C-alpha cells in the first residue's frame, strides 16, 4: 500500500499543528503547576487568556506568588493589569512586584499618582486614595 504525496503532506501539516498546540499547552501547564504548588490557585483558562492578551504568564504568575508570600494577597487580574499598564517600566523579575506594591494602598495611604494604572483600577482605588 503506497502513500500518495497529498496524504503525506496533509498528515505532516496536521502533525505540525498538533505539535504546536501541544508545546503551547505544556508551557501553560508548567506555569499553572508552579502556581498551584506555590499555594496560589489559578484557573488554567485564565493563563490561556493571558497568552492571547500578550502578557508573559510566567512573569505575572511569579509576581503574584511573590506578593502572596509577602503577605500582600492580590488577584492575578490586578497583577496583570498593573503589568500591562506599566510594561515599559519592567526591567527584571522583581519590577512587577514593586509596581503592584506601589499601586496598592496600605491602610489609608494615598495612591501613588505617578504610577500608571488602568481605568478600572483607578475606579477601584478612587475611594481609598483620598
């Protein structure tokens, strides 16, 4: 039984597409496992959405885990939003942590006005920044 060239080409294309999806899923799965083992629960679909939004999932999850370990529990949504608003300021792995800590007021402190925040976070902090 001979394999015709059209079937071989179609099988090669399907195999390449499936391989690309498998690699993408493995990258997301490793970040998800890192978050779960660190004690931060994240939905895997949110990590897939981060990839489509252009956020580096590994960097954002590491910042979220570091904040949780420092006793500054936030949501992954806030960490990603602050990263997306300030991506030009991020130079190393610790910068997202510092940006989120600067954005979140402690007690009744004023919000740092020099920090760029997305509109939805500005609304959330409008009551606490006075």
